[in-house]
């Protein structure tokens, strides 16, 4: 198999790179959701619930 012929350094780096990609994606996703939540919060405070 091709995987058995890889060096140990590459075998270790593959999961590390995958985890970094997943973590980066989650950070971006949370940043987008935070912006959307801030917009909804502002709308709720200004338009829907003024007392």
C-alpha cells in the first residue's frame, strides 16, 4: 500500500493538518454565526421589543 511507504513524519502530519483544517473551519463558522447573532440581537432590541 502507498500509506505504508510514507515516512513517520508524514503519517503524523496528516492528522495534525486535518485537525487544523477542521478547527479553522469551526472558528470561521462560529465567527459568522456570532455576526448573525449580533444582527438579530440588534434587531430584537431596536425593533421588536421597544418598551
